[in-house]
């Protein structure tokens, strides 16, 4: 049986983030607590002191390190955990193809999730600065194994051309993530000092590791409001009337309310109650939502798609009414702020100094790679979708066609200017079968639909969520051959990409009966 990677040609010219469901492998470090002296370790100039390791300033400068052999494997993801017992605030690094700084500026338990890129496979920790004096203990390395049902949620980054099979926070498979191109227009998505705060000093923001980020390591932004006054942390970006979506991952500290603002006026924030998980103030947004990401993190987003002027990416510790200046106090943790043009949020795009574009996902299959019959067949697709019903043009759920021409297509797509699906068969650019589903297509995260088409000469029909649509078309010639399957895109290009998840595709090399179509889409 062929695997997904053998059947599907998947491309995306940039990286892309997604929520995975992971478990952790066996411990790969020997004697990580140094209770057995130097066993398993190679100390160059130092020895453990009382069951721990100290990397300090010596005449050898910054090359002092210790080495645990045969740990990592190139291409796999690992988590390194360690305790910092004493520090002068300097930084160590995990040696990889590019050294990865370790958090040793403060004492406490630390964590780093990373892709192994060091060919030697050895665990090497070294000093980055010559005045380092850091004592560490309880060093652990475990492989992070993704794609596990009922695992632990972890925000991961897929490499260029790597498919993203996404899970929800409970470890349920969502399917293959397909997205249109989007740009995070904020130049710093996760850096506290790049946000502006009111001069009254009531609210401040710092980068912290007090809580674990969604990515398993690194810092998050801690917003802290200590007194009555202004509670915002924001970026001013000028004025635009285009549809904008502002999103961020948020974790409750001691504050109850967090508000998002985009409009130039009024200054009221669309406000979320972190205790009840409800929106309590909707002024300033045309739509809004949230999604659970696990470990206390939720992703909030607000959309403004009207013609009102928008000029702020603002997050605010506020009251239930959304006021910028209020008497509330407390803390909220924030990770991954994103502003994108569009009427719904897409996956997080990290930035650090410039805007970043995540390019379009493309998934196609060559029909000759599996048993495809040209004159008859059936296709059932289970999917979720997000789209702008007023402007999207023929966004595809799936399409069987030809790479060189749009004349010969069997397709299901979102009908222009409607929240409905249409299915059609075309031969020589002539619609031989066309039917619009009468019920509205769900448009949102986590809402799945099943769409099916069945065709043979003079006998074509479609079904949607357990119901066949219209009547059988008895005038379908099917004279042309087809060579490509487009998954949430057309077969001639990626301009018709539908954003969402594909959970399953079933193909039958025969025209199944209408009653079977109803069963397959129920």
C-alpha cells in the first residue's frame, strides 16, 4: 500500500507552524544528575562538584565544554531540560549547526525544544562568553515524537515542503492543514520591548520563561498592570480600511480580562473574560473567536472587515467594558502576536525584525499513481474550511482535472458570493453537470463537512452531509481524460486554494449508488 508521501506531491516554499500531539521518548543522557561522577561525560578542564557541573571562566576562554556521546539524530526533534543552580547571568549554548543559546540568565528549571542539526550526534554544551560562571544539573534529552493520538500539545514548525498534519489540544487528529498565503504584518511577534506602553507606568511588559511557551521553549511576553491607569501594550501601524485580523496566544495570570483593539476610534477593546472563556465586549470587531491550545494557552482573534479606519495592534489588561484606562490590576502571558489582512486567522507566523510571509500550501496527486478510472468514479472528502463568503472565488475542496487546461474538470468548490458548495463535471469547458448544495457550508475551525460526487456516462450526482442534491444528470458524456487530483486547490494552479483541514479522501473506481453517497457523507 502506498503512503501519503508517495501519493501526494506537497509543496510550500516557506516553513509553517502547526499544533502537533506528541509523546516523549526514552531518556538519552547517561548520568544526567552527575551522581556517578563523570560516567558518560567527557570533561575537558573541569569535574563535577557535589553531583553537578560547573562551567566557569578559565584560561581556555569560551571553549570549555562537556560532551555526552551518541545522543541526537539529524532531522529529529528533541527536548533538552536542565536546572540552573547558580549563575552570573551569562549564557551557555547547545552546540548544533548553529549554536542555540540556553537560558541561564536566572536560576530554575529550563527547557529547550529543538531540531537536531549536528552531524556528530553528541550533546555538547559550551560557554558563549569568557566570563561565564554557571552551575547546571539534571540534564535530560528526550526525542519528541509527533502525530500521537491523545498526546501532549506542542506548537511545532514544519520545514519547507513538509506537510502539516495538525491535532487539537486534546490530541484529536484534525487532518492535513492547507492554507492560502498570508503575511504577519507585525515585525516583532514575540518581543516585549517592541510594544509601546502608556507613560503612566501602570502596565509594563517583559520577556519571561515563568511559563512554558507553546513551542516548548523560549520566552513569552508577561503583561503586568500594577495600578489603576492605562493597561495597553500595542503597535501603531498607520491607517488602513482593509479587513484585518489580530490574534495572539494568551494564558491567564492574575488578571481576568484581556482586550484587543484595531480601530482608530473608539478606543474600546473587544474584551475576553479569561475566567469564563467568553467575549464580554464586542465593540470594535465584526467577528471574533478563540481556540484551546492546551496547557492553559488559548488563541484569541478579532476581525474588523468593515470600512472603519484601523491603525492599532493593541492588547490591553482591561475591565469587562474594554476601557484602556481602568482600575484593574494583574498579569497575562502573551505569545505570538499576529496581524494579517483577511477575515479569519491563519496559523502563527513568527517574526523578529521584519514582516514574514508564509507561502501557499499545495497538495496534488497524479491519477496514474493509483487505480483511477477515466469514465466512472466517486470521491468523498471530509474537511473543514475558513473563507470570506463575499469575495472568495471558486475555492476548491477537491478537483480532478488536467495540469495544462481548465476545460476538463470534476470538482467541488465554494460558490462565488455564497456560503454554499457547488459540484460540477465539465468536458471541453462545457458544464455537463452542475448542482449547488442548498444548505449552507459551515465556515469555522473544527466544523467538519463531508462532500461527495459520483459520475459515469450520463449518470452524475453529488451529496453533502448525508443528503444527495437535486437530481441525477443523465446527459454527461465524459469524453476527456484527466491526469491530476487537486486537494483544496485547482489542478491548473494554486489560485483557488481553500484554507482548512482535509481529514480524509476516499476514492472509488466506480460510480457508487445514490444511497451509498448518502451513507458515505453522513
